[in-house]
């Protein structure tokens, strides 16, 4: 049996879960575990990287050419029938591999030091988090703000800190700091912590108290852009489960105004997305749709459409489709300048969902003013777009709706006029 085949068999039968002993005989993690723990979070020296897999070597071996590879990788190379060095492509005069014990020692030593440093840092971070939680029970004023700010930074940066806070009654403690007499400085930091944690049903009910909701809405309207986004995300978390107490949140006109401000903030694209997601959740509650229309959401969203990225555009069209189910929503859509050409452009442009939402919006306007809508839609090239939908791989319901709409729009035109206005060929006719 060739040498590389003997090595391959030996490699396949060796366990990879063995632990090693330190100088005192205590168990420590083996190299494989160390690499798995650390590889994604640190930059590994290039000399430790296998040229074949481009990953850290666990068992470095050297060929007769002087090149070093991870044992498992080079043996796989040989098993494929190669008898060359992968790096230099030299023919090998000796197919044996020699363990590079010196390099293995350096790799193990380097990863061990990094692991111990990371572990100590995590322990220090967790200890600091516990100290800050204890401090929050005792201090007030600016000292409380400072403690919350430090804790928020730890929660933002370290997943382990979030677990520490959750497991040491931190959620209830931080929630208790929110109330009618809480300063915005304290509230902003507390909300910044809570939005990154896993809130249970009981805590969500607690946060639905009128005084806490009022504070949350006030901060959302007056805080920094990051604070506003944190407030919006926290409100999403409170509403997503359909809590029976959600009417306390939904009845707040200030909340709806604050959400629209987020949506209109063109300087911060992330805030636009955050605001649209929350507005979509709110619009799913039928009881508040009329209020959303009454504060001018429809024209504001229509004005934003040309500036939105694809993700935001799909959400905005979905919201407009929902609002178009209301008589006042349809009227608001109809009164928007250039609404029909703007929406026609979105057909078959981004996604099937966007096309479906846009078509529903046009259909809602058409039902309100058939002749006016049909004329403007045809002038904007609707017929060509609808034919594309019908001929595409879209779902059958959307195709059927497109066919019906095309038929309704063509009633006021002869075939020749319709074709000329849409610049369609005789073949399409």
C-alpha cells in the first residue's frame, strides 16, 4: 500500500474529540476546538493557513518539496491521483509526509493564548455587567444614566452579556426604570438595552402599561435617530404577538406621527426601513387604518416611492394596498399627483409581490373613477405592462386580474387606437 494511503487510513480512524493535558494534568481544548471557537473572530497568521483549504492547519505535514499542508487535505489530494506538490506542481520523488511538529506547536500555542485571552475578556465583561446591574439598584440621576450607557454598550457588543442580563433579573430591573417620571436620558439608554434582549410575554405586558407607552412614544418623537429606531423596534416587539393590551399603543396619535417621521427621514435609509416595518405592523390592525389615512400617510408614501430601495418599496406598496381597501384610502390615492403613471412604472419592475400590490392599488383607483383612471393608465403604458404580466410566469391569480383590468381599460378604445397608444405590435394584438 502506498505511504499516502496508509496515512489516509490512519487519519480516518483517529478521533478528533481527544483533549490534551496541560502541565498540571488538567484537560484543555484540543486544537480543532480552539480553531472552531476562534477562527471567525480573529485574523489568523498566513503561515498557519493550509494552501489547499485556506483554513488553519490542525495537523501540519511537510512534503519532500518543503511545502507544508494540513494532513487531511494533502492526503485527499493524493487520493485523487495527483503525484505533485499542489503549490509548486513539482513531481514528488517521495510520497511520504513528515509531521511538522514545530509548526503544530506554534499553531497550538498561538490559538491557546488567544482563547485564554478571549475567555478572560468574556469573564471580565460578564463580571462588569453584573456589577452594573447591582449599581443600577442603588444610583439615580446622572450616575444611573452612566451605568445604563455602559451596560448598553456591553449588550451591543457581546452576546454573552445579553445572556448575563437575562439570567440575572436584568430585564425586570431595567423595565422598572421606565415610568411617568423617567427622564429621556434614562429612558433612551434603557430602551437601547431592552431592544437587544429576548423579552418574555410577561415583560411585554408590563411594558404595555400606559405610563411606559407614553414615555416610549415621547422619546421616539424627540430622541436621536438611533433612539427613535430603538423605540420603533421595541414597539414592533410589543405588537408582534398581538398582545390584548396593544390598543394602548395603537391609540396613540403621536406614535403614528413619529413613525411617519421615521419613514420620511431620507438621510438615514435604515430608519426608513425600520419605520416602514412598524407601519406595516400597525396597518395590519384594521381599527387604526382610518387614522393612518387621516394624518396624510398615503401622499407621503407615494412621494417616497421613487427614492426607495427594493426592500422598502415592497413594504410601502403593501401598506398602500392595505389602505386602498378603505374608501378614504382610495380617495387619498386618487388625489395624489401623477399617482397612476408612478404606480404603472412599478409593474414588472421589482418583484411579483410589488407587481401584485401595484395592480391592486390601480384597481382600487379604477373602481373609484373608471374612465379617468383607464385613460391615464393607458397613456402611461399600462396595457403593455399587463400583457407582460399575462405572458410571464407570474401566479395565475395575478394573470387573471391583469387580463380583467386590460379588458376594462380597453372598453373606451378601439383595438387600433389601443395598439397605437401602447405602441404594441400586430403580433401582440
